[in-house]
C-alpha cells in the first residue's frame, strides 16, 4: 500500500497533468495525390517528407505500397475512402470490416503506420454531385465506426468527412449557414464528430474564388493586406481564408457546435495552367498561409482559436488529373512530379526552405522535338494525339510554355508524349516530323521534362482494386449487396 504522502503527491501530479495539458501547436501537413503519369516510388516520397520534416500526410485512397512505405516513419496519416466505395460501405457491415482490416489494421501496431484519421468520402456533399452521395455518408460512417470498434482502434483512429466550402454559404461570415438541403445531414454529422472526438474537415480554395469570379478582388485572396476588406459588424476581414473559416464557424454555431475543432483538409495555390496560376503567386499564397496559421492569431469569430492542422494541396504535381475544373488542376504541387522544389518555401517545420527528393532515377537526358527540316504543315493531328495522352496544359493561355512559339509548342507536345512512352524511339517519329535531341530545349520558365524510371506503385493499386471487387462479387452472390 502506498504511503499517504505518496498517494497525495501522485493525485496532485495527475491533477496537474489534466489541468495543465501540454501545449499543442498548429501543424502543417500535405496532401499526397498519385494521379500522375510519372509516379515516384513511395519510399522516395516518404524520404522526401522526412527530409522536409513533414509529420502529417493525407492520402486520397489506401494504396498498399504507400502505406507500407509509411510504416515506421512516424508520420501521422489520414487515409481516404473514395466516394465510389460509399454505396457498398453504407449497405454492408461486412464490407466495412473488410476495408478496415485490409487498409487500417493490417498496417498498424508496433513499427507500423501511424494512421490517425480515416476520411470517409471526399467532398461527398459537393453541389455538382446533385446529392448522389448525400444519404450514403452517415450509414458508411456508422459501419466504419463499428468496424474500428471491433478492431479495438476506435479510441485512436478518428473518422472525418472532408467537405468542400460550398457546403455552407452566406453574404457575410457571421451569417454563415449550411445549405438548406444539408441541414439535417450536417446536424447528424457534427453530432457524430463531436461524440467521437473528431474535427470538422473543410477544403478552402481562395484561388478558385478568384478563378471563377472576375469581380473577386485578387489581393483579398492573399495575406498581404487589401484595400477590399469585408466589414461584418465590428469584425473586419482582410483575407478570404479568415472570411471562409468564420463562415463555417457561424454555420457550426447555428447547429450548437460553436467550439468544434476545424481542420483544413486542402488549401493551396497552383503554379501553372491558368492566368494567376504561377510560381510567384503560389509561393506568396502558401508562405502567407503558413505564417498566418503558425502565428496562431485566430480569426474574428475565433480570436483565440485552438491550434489547427492544415494540409497543403498538394505535395506533388499530378499530370494525369482531369482538367475539367481547369488546366491548373495538374499543377498544385509545392514540388514538381519528380520531387524537385518549385520555389523557396519555409514550412515552419525546421528547414528554412524545401529540400529536393534524393536518388530519383531519371530516364536518359534526351528529348523529342520538332524536326526543323520537316514540313510541319500537317502537324496538327499529331499534336492533338500527343496532347490527348500526355500533359500539355502548360501550353494553354496563362501557362508557363504559352509563349514559346509554334515550333516550341510542337516540340513540347512531342516530348511530353515521348517521355510518357519511356523514350521509346518509335514514339518520337510522328511520320518523320519529330527527332531526338540531347540538348535541353527548355526555355525560361518552360521546362521540357525528362521522365523517371521508378514508376511508382501501379501494381499495388491494382491489387487493392482486385481485392475490393472480389468482396463485391462475394456479397452480391450472397445477396447482401445489389449493384
């Protein structure tokens, strides 16, 4: 039995620990997307994260090779479930058990991956989805939660639902409210998040506000001060981030959750592919954001806001993404596809600037360009073919390669296709219009890429997809799920 004085001391120490928690700081993480023609090895990317002291990463799906590479790294992980899986996960507890076992339990434990969050869906309430996933979110959440309970992980792994900022609306931040058709589902969601100790995850994109509205004041998108501030009663907003954040705070307050923690799941600025999307703007926005967040200054509605996690979008360029939102969609990375820093950026994590990926295995230093001795009159169809397969978005208006001239455009298209084909000599023929050169044809800010040989983890994605559809087939045969 402990002596009375020792018992009293232990009680006092335990009280001090509870009453005076260790200070928690805001943290900068990154989104690691992999929709790219030139994927680096996951181990190379994890080394890049560690070299830059990035301790939080958000994945859009469970890729076995990526999760294996993260094991033992000490990096905290948010792993995502694509919207396309919500129908099955919302209707089948067996499917939820399978997903948790395959993509969470299998990678955790001593020396494993530090999975802290599972993101159930990705912006499932986006207005452009017309309610397609709206009624699937809560059933999927509840099934996954029960699966985590069964796996004894519910106390450690938290469920979240990343939402686009279009889930709420208002003329002024203090009037913020969720879209009327989402009021019921959002009430259920925040109740679930609150009861399980999960934050509300939101994606905020000032660039898209500027891109989609010619009247949007450009300086209001940044953090450098503005002559177009927004006055909301006694509060004055000088940047779009604070205004958007407080609109969400007001919307949560209307549901009775004014103090719910908020995590910024995606935010960033593209460096190419559109007017206003350039390296200078991307650096100024991201550095301003980081300084703003790490300064812990709060917002008008949360002047003493608790530290927040912010996941920059994104880590690497993704040259195979859909350009439906705009050509800039492939250029959000703070690093290019090969892990080379695009600009100086202090993440506030110890390094004063970004460090490049090491030991990247490139293809030989050669490029495919337009043959100067050929008649290029019939080149249009060849360019169209090359750009329908490879990424030519930098050639468009506002892009970094937009002003390199007609022959430069042709050469850029030819080379993009040639590198994608792993420099197969036949892929530079174009009916005699192309030729291979050993002289780098890059011009100014327009970079003619050379592909990488460490092509990434396509096979692991195939295995994951294969296992998933095997489960779907089993459930269909057992009559527990209908396609």
